[in-house]
């Protein structure tokens, strides 16, 4: 028994050394500046794609030279190491690229192990990239786990730079992801149905790292002794400043999340209006999570928080609000939508978020003007191009 175990443990080491040695190897794989000489039999046995390549009369089969496109040298090395040793690398940073390569070359077992690593390492910052990867490479278990995780942390995920990058570079994938978010129940303690090789749910530690500590009991107790009016006033001030910890303490002390305050020119705004106007993503997320009305109106201009965020060019808050079902085509007292406001201010990124959310680029305000008219007036070519594209 001991001898068998020793042989089992030493075999991968021996085969890995065979890859490094290259003796008897007949095929050269090229990825950029990386060239690796390998054994044809190992490629054929481990990958149906390579097997088909070498069993037919192809240029690769005749010349023994294979150009591995879309795979960098480091990933190719790990891919081959797995073919020789059947051991997946433990470098978490490689898992997304290695999964894509494993899918391309039909290596189901390696792909499943990469899925496990990605599911176990889900965080607010990498959840959207993981979900998009799972959609692109048909990983149903990982996809369900990632989408469920995002559903349980929606506002915080949408406030990340990763979400902004995905919206900008992979809009079709984000739209598809949005459809899945609408259909998937939020993450809970019960495990999601796993796909082949995927983890059933992200470990509690991944979520715990991003869970803020509960509000200080003593601070909450002191705030509860104040009048409702004073708590509302302090909530507004905290929203203006983006003071998330103060907001959480005030909300825990049952401050009215819909509290309003008179601003410039006599317009009365909610705390969410102020947070949106100031570009305070975390504060806005805190208020929305506490039940703030996302389409609340100011008293004079009839503006929503989305109007405020768009006019100020705060794309992160725009993204957060539309993710919370704010109306991208809401009209103010002059018939202007948030897209009119973003265009008038020359804010291309905010306009892009609104268009992705379904904003009507042909909407006319009370004066008959569409958002494109404002972009042309201020000569913002990027906005003009964006608003004229179909």
C-alpha cells in the first residue's frame, strides 16, 4: 500500500520533469515569445481539440508546429503542466485565463477545477468579471453561484470599477447579466445547485470580508434620544458629506430615510438627492438599501436623484440608481430626462450608463430638443457620436 501511494505521488513529478526535459518530444507549441516542445501523445490523450488536429492531414500535423492563439506563455505552460501531471495550479490569478484556455481545448476536468477556484474566491470586486466569464464559457454552476452572489450584494458590486469597466467594454454581456439578475434569487445560506465541478456556494469568508461591522450601540442609543426632526436633519447632512458610518448609525436609530430639506432656490430634496448630487456612491447605496425612494421628486424642478447624478456627471451613482430600478426616462418640470441633463453637462460616461439602461435618445423636452441638441451646442464630439449611433 505504501509503495503504491509513493508511486502515485511521484508519477506527476516524473511526468512534469518529462515536460521540462523534452526528450522524445516532437511538437512545438508557440504562444507569443514562448516556445514549448512537447510530446504528441500527451496532447492527443489530454485534449480532443489537439487529438483532432493530429489525427487529420493538417499543417500542424505535418510540420509539428502549433501556433496557440489567444493564450499567453504563462497560461500555456500551466495548461501543458496539467496535461502532463493532471494537477491544476493553485495560482488564483491564473484561474480566469486558464479556464478560458481549458474551454478552448476541451479540457473539462481542468476547466472544472478552475471553476472551483473562482467560486471559492468570489468578492465584490471580482464578481461581475467572474459572472461574465462563466456566461462566455458555458459554466452553469459558476454562473449561478456568481449571479447569486451579485444578487446578494447588488449595490456594492455595481459601485465597483470592475462593473464600470464591464459596462464600457462588454455591454452586451452586462445586459445579459442583468437579465439573469432579475431571474435569480439572492444569495442565501442554502447552496445553489452546482454544475459539474463547480463549488456549491462561495465560502462565508468571501462575503464576510465585505460585510461592514454593525453600528455602534452606544451611538445609536444617543441618536434615538434626539427628535425625529433632528435625526432627519443629521441624515441629510451625512448624505451631503457621503458619511456612510453616520448614515448607518442614524438609520439604525430609525431616522426617516425619506427626510427632506430645503436647498437652493427653495427646492426641497431628499437625502438620496443630496448623495446623488455629491457623487457619493456608498452613501447612496446605504440609503437605497434602507428603502429610500429612487424616483423621489424635488419640490420645484420635479427632478429625481437620477437627474441629479446625471447632471453632475456621477456615472457611478447613475449606475447604482438604474440598477435599483430608477426610471431612466423620468421627466422634470421642463420635460427633460436624465439623458438631457447628462448631455447638457457634457458627461459622456453618465450618458453611456443611461443609454445602457434604456434611456430614450430621441426624447424631446418641453422646447422640442433632444439630448443630441445639447451635445452639439457644447461641442462634445464623443457625446455627439454616442447619441447618433443606433
